[in-house]
């Protein structure tokens, strides 16, 4: 497959692994966080970590958009979906995220009209096909997905679609990274930066990591060679005493990002003063809401939503997993009470969640020996 | 959790294309410039309508990276080092 096969070549992979091995100092333990859940998924799908020296540890970051949605937001969605005449639309993974009293899928089983869509554009199409119903789209995701929602809201207005609105739970990547870097219980040596978020925001927003915290960053693609190369870049910076933002994924990530996407996001959204992240708590200026200029398309203003904060289940340790403090299999309910079929925590729901990646690729319990 | 939840669609081998940080390489087949949309095909031949506002202008044969129904970048050929 063009643009894909080249980045899965086993020989090149082994060569990169050899270079990585030659760079690490025996006796030093390296902790590199892959920020994005897509990277976590690829690492375990392709066994990238098996090619690494035992003293290079990959720590899984908070970049799975489903995993960071708090239970209260799910409850808001379910309450909205139960409104008379509403067709509630959302992405597939979101339907399985547990709220305080079941998931959207449970609500669907209870009679709510909840439909899975692949894009906000699909949700708008449903609205146009059902002019007598109110169609609500539950928007989640980082900066990769937010432009898609913004363009759809602009299109809804331009086409005069009156029965479409959106619950905006979009989040931004930089504030949680800063929160993690400020966290006293986490020591990291470097970061693999998120590839497709950077397609939108560019490399510039990550420059605070080397500038303020002295840690190297390599923005990476999602194929196994992309990830190995990014790990090599981070380790090389550490070996040479450098720290900067390097871009391994130049084939789609321009330094300045996608300016049209940033413009449309600035027009349609504004920052929330605070947004709650599952396991990480409230983080300032980390969530997006629909701006006043597009108020009529904001489902939170069109309908009443409970907006109640709900504590995570006590047994669930998604917070520690999202912060990289524990490995998924160290959670008490991992693989027993909490499985992808019956998740307790969000990290087990999405295929990009660290727990689901470990579970689906057979990493039930394993401590790698440290050199 | 109910039986309905237990039988929910699960993303298998591939990422969940809907909500992750995922991007699909697609090729433009036909362009509706007036509406800012393009009919695109993925590697398996499946066709879908894609929003092209972020990467315009596009033409048939262009390769795009598509996320949640929106083209977020043009694909530029690059070999791994």
C-alpha cells in the first residue's frame, strides 16, 4: 500500500532498533511518553516495544479522546438523547463509554434514538433527511477532529439547517501536557509528539516542552518505522545533550500547521475556562465550546443538560494509566472486571486506550527486565 | 452494563477511524468545488464524501489524509530514512 508499506519494512525496522541500542547508556533508565493513543495502538499492534532495549520504557499519554471524557459528560449526552424527538449521533467508540448509569448504547437499548456516525458531516446529513426531528452531534476529539466539527457547523448555517446542533467536548493537547510535566509523580525523559494533531496545530505549540522543561520532542507518524525513528530522534537528542522539537512526520506535518483549520476553529470555538479530564481533573483552558457567534448550533444552550460532575468508579485506575504512573495490567480490575467487552474505565473502551491496546495484544502482565 | 453494550461494535484490527487521532490515505475521484466536497476512495476501494475546505484546491488523483470525513492534509511522497 502506497505511503504505508514503506514504513513497515522489517529490515529497516531492525536497523533502527540497532541504532537505538547503540545510543542507550547501560544502567540508565529512559522513559519516553507517546502522547497519542494512536501511537499506543501501533506500538502494541506491531510489537514496537519488543524491538527496544529493556531500559527504554514507553509511557502512554493522555491522547485518546474517548479515554479522557469524564462520566458527567456521558451522562449529559444520555440525558440529551432521551429528549422527545431527538436523534443523537456520535462516533462509535463513544457509544460504549460508561456513564454513571450505563452507556449511550444502553440508552439506545432503552429506546433513545442514538446513531453511530463516521463524521460530523454524516450527522448533518441525518438532520437534512429528518427535518421534523432535532439532530444532535456529540463532538469529541483533539485538534485533529475539531476542524471537522467546525466546518460542519459552518455548513449547517450556510445551508440553513435549523434542526442540527452539537454538544462540544473537544479538547486541546497542550494544557494536559503541561499539567503532566508539572506533576510531581512523573519523571519523563522525552516525548513522541502526536502526528495528526500536529497536522492541524503544527510543531510550534510543542516548543514549550524543550524551552520550559528541557525535554526533547519528536513528532511522529503512526507506522512502526515512524515510531522507531521518533524514539531514535529522542534518544539521539538525549545522547547529544540537545532538546528541541523535531518533526519525523514531515510528510503531513508542516511546522506552522494547517492555517485554514486554525482559522475555522478560532471562528467557531472558544476556550472553556476549565474542562474536566477523566483521571486528570480540571485543567484550565483545555476544552473548547461553541462560540457566541454560533450559539444557535450549541446543543448545550438549545437543550437543558444536567452538567453534574460524577466521580470515577473507585475500582478504576484510568487516571494513573492516563498519567503513565502505572501500567494497565497493574490496575486491580484490568482484564478481570474490566475488559473491552465490559469496560469499567474509558481506557478499556477505545482501541486507542492504553488498557485496550494491552488487552487486545496479549500484554496481560509483564515486567520487562531493566538492563 | 447491558447485553446491548456487550455486543457493541468494537474496533478490531484497525484504529477506530471515528474518534482517534487516525488518518486514512484517500484518493480524489471527483470534485464538487461549489459545495467544497470531493468523492474519494480509500485503499480498499470504498468511496466516501470528503470535506475539502482545509486542503483546497483539489483535483482528481490527488492524495489526501482524511480524518472524520475531512481532509486534513495533502500526502507528499517521502521514503523512510
